[in-house]
C-alpha cells in the first residue's frame, strides 16, 4: 500500500510522504517472517506480493486508501500485541512489542494525514458550493 501511495500521488508528494514507510514496512515484514519461521517453520510456504489494484485519482480515493491502510495497520498492531503476550520467548516478545510501537507511529501519522486530506476535501467542496451559489445569483447556472 505504501508503495502504491509513493508511486500514485502527484508531483512527488507520495515520495516525500511515504518512501520511508516503504522501507520501514519491508523491514517490519522481514522481522515478522523471521518470527513466524521461528515459531512455526512448517506453516510458512512463501512470501507472495499481490497486486493491490489500488488507483488514486481523486482526493476521495486517497482518503479511502488512507482509511484502509489504517485498518490494516491496526490489524497488524492487534496481532503483534496478542502474540507478544502469548509467546514465552522473551526476545521474540520484545521484538513484537518494538514492532507494535512502530506500527502505532504509522497509525498516528496516517490518521494525521487523513484528517489533513479530509480538511482539504471539505474546503474544496465548500468552495464549489460557494461558486455554485454565486453562479445562481448571477444567473449563470
């Protein structure tokens, strides 16, 4: 998802906002794979990256992707916290807690970005509304 946002948002905005998340999420995923392999090596087959089929063409699309990304991060956070409490291996438990803390930072950033985007969306809609009212008054609509 972060790679899609990096590549899809206009004028380099995605690269500025999300390129560090691509690297961060790759590292987090690698750490989770290591933990999974240590806990259940027989249940891990391969890591296949799927095409998400996400397209960001409007402010609404961007807000939707942010909302869905927050949900994914929250799911990963719950999984990390649950596992860290269930694993007896202290090193793995601490690693999961560290990952959970990083994921909380991701969620915080994403929520701030979503609020900013929603604010922009509200301003644009209001501006369009005002233009429509002015047009009505001037007899252009």
